[in-house]
C-alpha cells in the first residue's frame, strides 16, 4: 500500500517512470473547499452502496487487490460510520451521457456526503461520481503495472539550454518511446510529437531543458503540476530543476538544469569575495554518492577556489540526521579558518562512510579534529552549543529552495554571463571538468 498511501494520505504523487522519480505536490491543486459538492448517483444497480470507490475502465482493468488497497486508504477519510464499497463500471455507461474522461482507468468516488478533506482532490463530477485527480489515477495504474489510456492529445517541445549538459538530443527508436511514455504520464495526455527548440526561442522559461506542451485541450485542468503560460502548458516552476534530473534518468545520461537566475548558495565560504564563477556543494554524510564525489571528483572545484577563480560554498547536513557531526565540521572552519585542515576533515569524514558503510558520528569527528588540532576541540564544542544548529538549518533552507531531488547537488553560477548549472547526483572528475568549462 506504500505508494498509494503516499498519494492519498500525504498529498504527494510520485511518478515512478523508467527508474526516475518526479515529486509532484498535490497541494498545488486549486482548493475547492468553498464549493458545495453534492451529487445524486444514478448507478443504483451497478453500485448500490451509498459510498464506494468506483473504477471507471475502458480497455484495461485494475487488479482487485490494488482497488481494495485504494478502498482501505480512502476509508480513513469516511470513518467507520460510512463503509466504502467497491464498484467497476465501463467508460461508456449511460450515466456519463457520452462524456469522456481524460484518463482510464480512472478512480472516482460515489459519496452520500463527500468528506471535507477530499474536496481538493476532486477534479470533476460526472455521472453522479466525484472523479479524483488524474495524477492519482495515473499513479494507481502505474502501481498496478498498467500503462494508462489517455483520451486527449498534446504535442511536446523540449527547450534546450546552451550547453551540451543542459540539452536533450534529438531522439529516435526505443529511447524516444521511453521519453514519450514519461511525457504522457506528466501531461495526462497522448503525446503526438516531440520536437526540440533552443532556449533563445523561449527566454521566459529561465530553466532549461524545459518541457512545453501544446494542445487544444486545457492540460492544466486536474493536473497539479502543469500550468498555463504564454498560451502554452509548462511544468510548474517548483519542479523545474527536478525535471532536468528526471529527463536524464529517462534517457540514461546526466542532464544538468541550466538556470538564468542565481540559485541559492549556502555553507562554509571559501575563496575570494568577488569572482566570475561561484560554486556550491550540497553534501550529506549519509549519502554514498556524496562520499564518492568528495573522494573522486572534488579537486576541480578546489583548484578553482585555490587559484582565486571561484568562490566555493560547502553545505553539509542537508538531508537531516547526524547534524551534530556535520555541524562540528563546519564549526572547525569557523573557529580556525584553516581551509586545508577543513578540506582534509571533510575528505576523512566521507571516507569513513565508504569504508565503514555508515555515517561518521560526532565523537569520531571530534577525534579527527583532536588529532589535527587538540586546542580546537573546546572552541568547537562552544560553537556547537551556540551556532551548530543554525549552520545546518541555513544550508537546509537553501537546499529546500533549490528543490532538487537529492545529494550530491553541485551549483555553478557565472556572474558575468548570468547563467548557471545545477547538477544532481555523482559525476566523475573528467565530466565535472567539462561541465565547469561549459559554464
């Protein structure tokens, strides 16, 4: 029941497509709490219960065990006094009066009185039923291993950035099919064509690659992550940076998000105040990919700040858990201003994760510090008591504003070109050097 529980209880849709995940916030759905949602069902024969979960199907049917899990989750909103039944009806039932839904199989509710907390999940009413958000129906189908059927059409333009790392190549064959499948899940529509365009044609987007949908239908209706801009449909800007990573996962390559605004940067600051290039590393001592990046790919960024060519921010503890150990590392630099010692401690702390298969605890960090500089420990203890939590919280705040999907996250910003790149996940040293050169 895990994924369905996330969809319906925590108001988050996770579209797991081809190994990629794009987190789509259900809270962006327009609230309808001010409306009176009352309906009288004409499905007395097919669905005699006063309250029921209703599967509306076309060619494909959801497995009964999946539908029962949906019933269990939704039952919590109705309470014990209003037991939910389970019904399945075809899409062309006379109750719908010839009206076609956007996604099949669709999940709907028959309710004598709809619970208040479910009102914002309803996207339309048809045939005496309350149809749940399309993204929910898509997720339930994916959980069941079904590819949803879409009745609306859309065309796609992928708007590329100006670097090879922020661009999607023209595709064909099975790779194009994978991409179209993913885009169909995003749009809740059948994708007719996929074209590629340069950033110069769509300067208002500010993040590249971006996905633009064009359609004669209102694609934003009932799909929380699609909004209308400039007569077209785009992914909600809150998910723009995540989209680049997911596209990369679908296509099997690293794709960075190219931005035309300075991304949030936080953490210990190394290097000169004024430089052409700014770089930020968002790391976490629990993350093995962060550890691999520190062990194998950190030097190109260190070389830039040491040569005076870049200002470098290092943010730790952005995923929560073990904050004291990471705060101690940050406190070491703040109390000693020893840049080489700070970098050495970071390397050793992440090596601990690779060697021990567990994140380094506070006492081990303090041992490393004492071995390097015995007199620094007392000052670090004071820093932890007074500033430690603030250090980590400021990094977490900046990381959340980025709204990327994980660590490590590398942020690059060219102050002259007013252009940046955000890279999520591990990249090897050679590729990182190429990415830096492209910015």
